[in-house]
C-alpha cells in the first residue's frame, strides 16, 4: 500500500466522487456554535450542518447518552426491536398527532417511505384508480429516484430519467393552481411547510389550510415534509403545530439526531396498517445508538422555554441582518421561519451565493446557500447572544468586502 498523504482538501479530489465541492477548510472540532479547523482557526456556525445541529456541536448531554449506549448495544437490524427505539417512538407519538412510527436513516429515506406508504394505502383501499401524487415546484424531498422526482427541481433530475411516473407539480403557495390539479385519482400530496432548497419560503396559512381541505375532499393523504423545518426550528416542535393544519403523514430527520443519522416517518394507525410485514424496511432504521441520541434530542427540544427562545433568537438575528440589507447592495430582503432564515440576493448577485459563503468563511463564519437566490442561515436553536452578535459582525465584514469589490 502506498503512503497516504496528509489529510487535505486535495485528497478529496483524489478519492471522492465529485458530486460535492467543499472549500479548503476541514473542521476537526466543534463545541456549541463554534468550530475549529486543522490549523486551529475558529469559526462561528450559522449553518448548523444544514439545519442539523440544532443543539450545537458536541452537546454534553448527547455525548454522554451516545457514550453510554455505545457501551451497551450498537445494532440489531429490524429482525429485533430495542428499548431506545421503542422509547423514542412512544415519545414521538405522545408529542404529535401520530400513532405509529417508522425509522429510517435520512430525510430522503423517510420521504421515500411516506410516498410508498401513500401509494400502498391507495392500492389497498382504492385499487389502481388512485395513483397520482401532487407536489410543488422548487420543492426538495431527497435524492432517491422517487423523492427526487417528487421534488420540483429539474436540475436534480436531469440525466436520471426515466423518473417514476404519475407525479405532477404545481406552483407553491398558489391554491387555485393546486385545486385545478387535484382529482379523485390523487393518492397523496407532499409539501414542505417551509420550502428549504426552494428558497426558504414559508407556506401561507390559508394555503396550507386550503390544501388540507382539498385533500379531504378528494380522499388524498397529506404528507408534510418537515425534514428541515421540524424539531423546533420553526419555534414549534413541528411546523404543522404553528399552522394548525395536521397532516396524515409527517417526515422528520436532520435535527432529530443532531448529527447522528436518524429519520422517522410519523402517521396514524389506520394508514400505517398498509405497510404490512415485509412490505418495506431498513437495515439500520431504528438503530439503538441513533434512537438513544434522538430520544435525548427530543427531550431537550420539546421544552416550552427552549421553543420560545427560538423566536427571541430570530428577532436578534433579524435586528442585525436588516441593516446589512440596507447598507450593502447584496441582499434585498430577509425571509423564513424561526431559525431558518433566507437572505434574498439582489438580482445582480443571483447565482453568486457561493461567493458570499466563501467570503463569510474567510471572515470566520459558516453560512449556506439555497438555490441561486438565497444565502441561508440555520444556526443552533440555543446559540448564545455573544455568538449571534459576533457572527453578525463577521458577516458584515464579508459583505463589506464583497460590496467594495462589486
């Protein structure tokens, strides 16, 4: 075996599939909302691993739970159940509309399970006449072939055709267009209460209420994809609670494990009954280590004081971001929900979000992009005031540099 060189960004190009393009920075340690790279340089994290580390990096309680479970039991597969999986499922049901839980490893897998369940439920109750799925333009539901077809982004499907059929897309937040697309042949509608990759766009309350009513009228199941906005990010445990609109199926992942891979699909007992023995599964889904961590995450986040703090932190961030919109010619608006915030790029900056991300990184701040028109912020739900204020200062330094350079 040849000698392995030092672990640098150059190694990525030598050994990794080129579907990502990470910067030169390689983080090696994190604590709270701070991260340090190989050279010991510190960064403030406004990215949260794409809305994953909702409780920050290396939360002491989560580290303790993981270490304890690692000394007990790692894996059983779906041949047997385990205590952490059952405890977590009970708590998820008690905290939500759900009566049944299915575990997976990622948001894409949870959405795959939700879409398959909807088709299977329709087949069981309506035969072959009810197979169509309605989704929304610019949505993102995962990277499996079924979920990428449900997501309304041609850039994510190009070259992977033929796609699963009988999936139609309509404009998001357009209730008239949605109603025109519906029919008794629709088995399910899948929607993000807040579109993430599509531009950090919250659904209007009237829109979601209308979608629920129209689904009921046509006997279609309503799936809420809360992979990104769920687990406290909206200021509610799940966003549906703030809208007062209850789905038939809900998917959650990302923040559920705070970085440990775990996902869940939640639904009612009568719907879940269609996933009969052997009809669907996951080797790692319900892994005891993942579920032990997720149980602790749920215990911490599902707290009225923590959830109320999301709104307080949002206001502090907005108070610092709005002057930056007015001061520099890079953004035109700020939008989003809770601590999922989208900074809308000026038309001259469309497609240049990566420049903003890299400039922020140069100034010690981690941010994200969402599509071609948004710089996205998804910090920890418990980020401290000092980190917020210092992060905003670093963000302004990056924007000032970019604005001066045109």
